[in-house]
């Protein structure tokens, strides 16, 4: 029975988790038996599974020793990454953080593809993040945008998405423009409130340091010194996508996120996101990062639900 010995029992207790909760996640996700005895952990199971568990435990121990707090979800994400690629450096992934200075919040990638996405955001002026819901495409883009704004690397964040559900009916809805479009932009507000204090968000909105508007309101503008995020881009038409991409001004970044399996356009209308991923893929200055259900960072069952629908062609 393989036994791993750890020098620091305090770190070992953090590694094992309260009531050995982290070890239980290893047992459930890998299929091994983990026994905490003194300053050692004994592993039992198939050789391949035991090797995976040993790799995960040693890497997580190293993270905790380096000052990185490990939670239950982190254990699960670590196992998922290592199961897919044993050469993944967990420290390289988890310690590549996006720091939100005003709230001292640290946002870290939870998968190897998220790590690649964060890296690409830093070096590409226009980046496409394409994949299913829950993979962190918009949240990480917004986190990087907030980081850039607070560090004064840009003067404002512009958040936009097509209000395709409303179509041309906005004019028939009650209330002023803001009241009409808010339901379609609510997910962007929710993400902002998760990163910043509500009063801080309201102040940034009041002085236009953060602008949230429907895609139609981008027409005719040139956006300089801005971090621009186009969300739900699968619901843009070809014309809308071209219009958006040509708004980019000096010292600006554009992040385009979407899920090409969730297109709500009328039948026969081609998605601007699908077309862009086909005709722009050879432009070096642009980046494309594709996510799968393996990158979903919501409840663990969400990845299984996505996979089940994909198997049935949905």
C-alpha cells in the first residue's frame, strides 16, 4: 500500500481538509481509498488511480506550503486537470491570479484552458472565448477588465450584448431605455457585484467608467482606452460582429464570448461568432480559446448535464 509522508503536519491537516473532506473528494473522484495516519496518507486502489491521487496530493501540498489556500472545489478542479494531463503544473495554473485591488479579491483560473484564456487576454488585443455556459468566459474577462480599470491601464470598461430576445420590441416595452435593457444585461451586473462593492459599481457607472449597453448602441463609435466585452456573441449577425470588431480604438482590448450551441437567431440567419471563428482564425493579432464541458466551474453536475445534452445532439 503506497504511503506518502509529509514533513509539516499543519499543512497536512489543511491538505486533508476538515473531517478529511478533501481526501473524500479524492476517493469519490478517482476511486482510491485515502487513510490519514499521523504525518502520512496511505493510498489503496488501482496503480493508475493511486499515481493520480499521489500526484494531486503532492502538488496541492506544495500549493498550500507556498501560501495558496486550497478549498474543496480546488481539489476537484485539480483532479480533473491532472486526469486530463499529468504534466499540468497546478502551481502555474492556480497562482496565475487576477487581483481586484479595491476588494482584495483574487480570482484564479480553475482549469488549464482558463489559464490559457487568462494568458491570451494579456497578450492579444482581440480575443474570442468560445464554449458552453459555466466555463468562466465572461466572468474572467470581466475580472481582467476590472483589474485593468483599477490599475488605470484603461479609462473605462464597456460591456455589451445583443438583446436578441427582445428583437425589435424594445420600443414597445414600458419604461426608459435603461429599464428596458436591464433584464438582458443583468448577468453582467451580477458579475460586477460579485467582484466589487455595490456602491463602488454604482459610482463607476455614474461617471461612465463602466458602461453597459445593448450592442446596437455601439454603432458609429470608436472606443479608445477601453476594455470592451461582447457577451452572448453567438447571437450577433455577421453585420453586427463586423460592426463591433471595427469599433476598437487605440489602447483598447476586445473580448468576445459566446456559446455556439446556444444560438437564438432566426432560422437562416448565420451567427456572427461562427463566421468570425472561420474567417478570422489566421489573423495573428487575434486569439481564439475554445472551452468544453471539462472547463465548467459551476456545480459538478452541470458538466454532466452539458455532456448528456451534447450526446443527444442538443
